[in-house]
C-alpha cells in the first residue's frame, strides 16, 4: 500500500507540472508519451509485437498526432491517419503468411482509439478560455469516480457488479463512484467560479458527472476483459503499485471523449 501511495503522489505531482505548463510543448509531449506507452502495452497484451511495421506505425502515429492537434494542424491529422492505416494493411497483404488479419485489425483499432481518445485533452484545452478547467474535470471524472467506487465498495460493498470480470467491483461502489464524481466536480467548479468570476450550469455539470462516472466503469471493465482473456494481472509495471499506463488510463479513454461531447453539446461554463 505504501508503494502504491508513493507512486500515486509522484504521478499526481507530474500531472500538476504538466498542467502548469499546458501552454508549452510539454503538454503534447506528455500526451504523446502516455499514448505510446499505452499503445505498446496493448500491442504486447494482444501478442502483436511481431507485426513490427504496423506496431512501429502505430507508435509513430501516437507520438505525432498530439503535436499536430496541439498546434492546430487538423488537415495533417486526417492525412496522417489515412497513410498510417493504409500502411498497416499493406503489411498485412505483403506479409500475410506471418501477419494475421485479426492482428492488423487489433493494432489499427487500438491505435485509433487510444491516440484519439487521449488526444482529446488537446481539444478540450483549446475550448474557449476554460480549457484547462475542462481538462481537469475530464480527467477527474475518471479517477475520482474510481477512487469513490473503491472506498464505497470497501465500506459498503455487498453486491457484486461483474464478478466474472472484476470480482472486487460492487454495485454499492458503482453508485458511490457516481456520487463522489458529482460532488468533486461541483466543488471544483464552484471554487473555479469564485476565482475566475464565471458562471456554471450546475444541472448540466451534474448530468455530465454522472454520465462520465458510468462510462468510466465501461473503460475499466473493457480493460479487465482484455487482461483476463490474455491471462494478465496488469498491463505493465511502469507505475509501482498501480501497474502500467493502461491500468491507470483505461477509464480516461472513455471519459474524456464523453466529457468533450457533452461540453460541445452544451457548455458547462459561461461568462
């Protein structure tokens, strides 16, 4: 537990540093590093590392896209996506005796999902003058709900949520995670409104918090299915006590796009 706490504190400090430097190249660099490590962990879990060309292309895509998005080059993003996906299928055709179509499809799907999901923090960052606050809320919607679910499940959990996939998850923890996420998002937004003198659509914030908390569970369970089917305990060990990047960011892959979509549908903050 001590190792887990220390690792979490170090991770939190690094996250704060990156957020403080959100206007510099440090932000897309941090996103690119997270994307590439998460991709490698998934490629390894899917036993696809022998597909060297597609794996290399996927990692290159994950490293470049955050910078293109951060500096607003949308046309280049579309062009690079087409080229990379095409190259992966060229490898499948040319090396069909070694590379199976299931492997190519897995690499392509994972590359698009992980890269574009995590990269949406770049899109959130450039939403009006409230971008940084949106990024914090989107990330918290994954981690706070997970933390809330853990403590609620520990103290009140009696009924299993998905025992065959994640034995420790409980229905009580599920609702505890939703409540914790809504509470923290309201508290953060209230303090933010006092500091910046902006207004908050609290009803929409509550709805967004609930939706993101629910969908974060989908991300967590999806990753758990992959690990269970592949016989893995964790995706990696880059974060002692926590596992790999995918073990910490599996929920983020779902909550950030969900939060971005909800914010685009109706703004949470307004002047």
